[in-house]
C-alpha cells in the first residue's frame, strides 16, 4: 500500500521530521496539533477553551486539505497538561462533533507537551467513498 502525504498552509507547519497527515488506503492519520495559529505563527494561550478551539481548527484545516470534515473522524487522542481542564476542553471539543456519531477518544494527562502548550490532539479519519 502506498502512502500519500498531505500538508496545508492553513495549519501549522511541522516542527520536526513528520507531516501533517498521511493517507494510507481509506485512512487519514493526522499528526498531533497544538494551539499554533498558522496565519500568525503565534501560540494561542489565553484560555484552555481558546487553545482547544485552535487545535480543533487546525485539525479541521488538515481534514479539509484531505477533502474531509469532522464527520470523517473515527478516533482522537487528546493529551493535556492538567486533567482539571477536562470539562472545559470537553465543552469545546464536543462542539465539533455530532453526539450520536462522535469518534472514539482517549484523553491523557501528560507532564509536558511541545512548546509547553496545554493541549495536543491527533486524529484518524476515514475517507468514505
């Protein structure tokens, strides 16, 4: 199976040896996104809600570059610095999905994230034909 690399300038450029997304068959694997605004190059850090929104918007931009939307997402991995932010993160995250078709998810508290952000989310989507 060949893999196809898909990147977009509407999401932050990778800060290491990886790509924003890889298509393998009908699956799209989206690298972890942090709250970096691609248009300004600045981190969004005024609240966990705004950080989460920026991360989800970055994922949305990568999905769009693949011809998809959030309905195609089948799984997310969420990494947070403080589990106390769970409720606030969940409220923003939930606004991107229909409750009855929301993807699977893992949410894990970690000691540190790239650029010392408070949240990072990766996703897997399915390219339905």
